[in-house]
C-alpha cells in the first residue's frame, strides 16, 4: 500500500517547498504503515471464521440474495462472490444447496430485510464481531461489481442501523474490502492467485470444490505420495526423493488452502 506516500508527496509538492515535500512523504509513509497493519489484521480476521449456526447462515444468504437482486439482476461477479463466501464459511454440499435456496428467497422484492436482521441480532449475532462479520460478508459480495448502487448502499445502511454499526465503521470496512479487491487485481495479487491455482492443481481439484472435497483430496494425495507407501517396493534414491518432494508439495498446497478457506 503506497497511496499515502503518493498523496502526501503531491500535497507537499503543491507548496513548492522541498521540506514540505519530504514532510508529506514522511507523513504518507506513516499512514501507509498504519493502514498496512490494519489491512493485515483484517486479512487474518477474514481467514479465521469459525463454524456458524444455521440461524446465522440463513439470514446471511437471504440478505445477500436481496441486495444482489435489488438493482434488477444478479451479476456473474456477484454469483462468484457468493460462492466464495460459501467456501470461506465451510459449507458442505447439503448446506450449499440450502444457501442457494435461501439466496433465492431473499431475491423477493417483499423480503423483510429489517425484521430479518433484527431477529438475527437477537438469536445468533449478539456479539459485535458477529454483526461486523455479517456486514463484511455482505459487502464482499456487493462490492464484487465495479460500483455500488444507491439502493444497495441504502439497504446496507438499514442493516448497519439494526446492528449499531456507525458510518465510520462501515466506511472502514468498505475501504478494507476495496483495498483487498485492488490487491487481487495488482501484479502481486495475480502472483498470489497463481499460487492458489497451483495449490488446487497439486491436490487434483478446482476452486469449485467444497471444503470436505479439499480435505479428501489432500488425504488421497498424501496416501498416494508418502515415502512410506512406496517403501515396500524397494525404491531407489530418486524415487524416494520424488516421493518426498511430492509430499512436501501436497502439504504446502493444503496448508495454503486450509488458511484461505478457514478449514478446521
């Protein structure tokens, strides 16, 4: 993150005084350091989602369905982002089918959004961090598009009002998600995406796999490649070395996907 340095330097340059340029650069650097620390914390929190009860998951996907449909049509980006949320919270095949059904329920124009989130707060989102997580996951889907409509913004503010989330906290959440989105589109983000793609390939699956399928693929790959499995065939050094390399590759791939998808 380097926008603080750029903006600080430009403001300093506008004064036509070299010392103010250096001061702007320094203050911008301090801003970037603070933002980077918050961004890393935000990423870690997003990767450590625990098990969520059905009383939480149902209104989550109903709300996502309602917001994505409120502007007339659900985009492909929003569908992919919704699928990504399903993976991140560790839904199994049956739960995914339920989530799709709840998503469709929420698409109704008459869906009672305020009453739904009010009930959620009472039964499954009493803690502030669970309410913030709810808004974060909804925002991640809505912000999958290039811009957020006024109607979507108004509905999100309705949720925040019910959850006692202020405008500053909402703006910070949106800024972090947009920064995350920008990173994914950057060269560093492309490289990261390639590493994730390679991890799926190492386990012989694709990104549409459920968490259970990722775990099964890992166990299958380990059982197949572990050096102990080939010991009874009296392998030579090259075969043992190849098996050890493959085992490391599989374990590294699984650890990456385990972290990204919050697999327990």
